[in-house]
C-alpha cells in the first residue's frame, strides 16, 4: 500500500511537470506572435559598385544626359523566404566626418541638386533633392528571392551658378 502511494505521487508529480511544460509551450505558440512578425534584417542585403560621392555634376538638361554625374548603382536582394518591405534613405555625410580634406565651402547642398532614381530600369523619381521627406527616396516590398537594381544620378539645378569644383557626399542606408 505504501508502495502504491509512492508510485502515485511520482506519477502525479510527473503529470504536473508535463502539464506545466505543455501549457507554457502552447502559450508561446498561440499568444506570443511578436517573434513571428519581426522581419529578419540580415536577409535583406544592399550591394554597390562605387563610392557615394558626386564629384562631377553637370547642369540639368533633359536632352544632354552626358552632363549628368556617373550613376551610382546598387542592388537590394531579399534572401529570405518571404516578402519584405524596406526603405532606402539618403543621408549627407557631415563635413567633420570627411577624410578627403574638403571643407564646408567645397560642398554642394541639396537645394542645388536634382536627382533621378531608377529601379530595374524604370525611372521612379526625378526631382529636386529638397523634395525628399525624412531622407526617404524609395519604399518598396520585395518578393522572396528577388533583386531590385537601382541607379541614382544627380544634376545641378539649372538656376545654380556656384557649383564648379564642388561635390556632394552621401550614403544610402537600407532600413526594414
């Protein structure tokens, strides 16, 4: 009889432990959805082909593409198994962080520049850089396994006069 009580207590303790384990597992599975909704940032990659400095900028002329700066090309690749939405942001690099020796007076400003952004060969935007809101130049949803190829080109606004021997430093950032 005493042996039966010990076996019963052990079985009851085992059932309590088993019930606690499964109820905790079920709670996380059904109620903790936050971990499933967060995109995995390291599965969205950006790659580029050049420095992000505009050194030779021409006057804005729709008919003379040769006056444009060389296009800055980069790609955004989604290596995950689901669609992801991302933002491309353009940020100026502060003169204090520059290592090429240029001073504030050597820099072009956003109000002097017009930019054109192409994605997969199609023009998305061509407008003054002063129209950029929150530094965001594009917001896209990219399918799983897809690649978006971008080209970013700059011109000096035709109303500008003081642009010779000046350049513009920027960086493109990807946020998910």
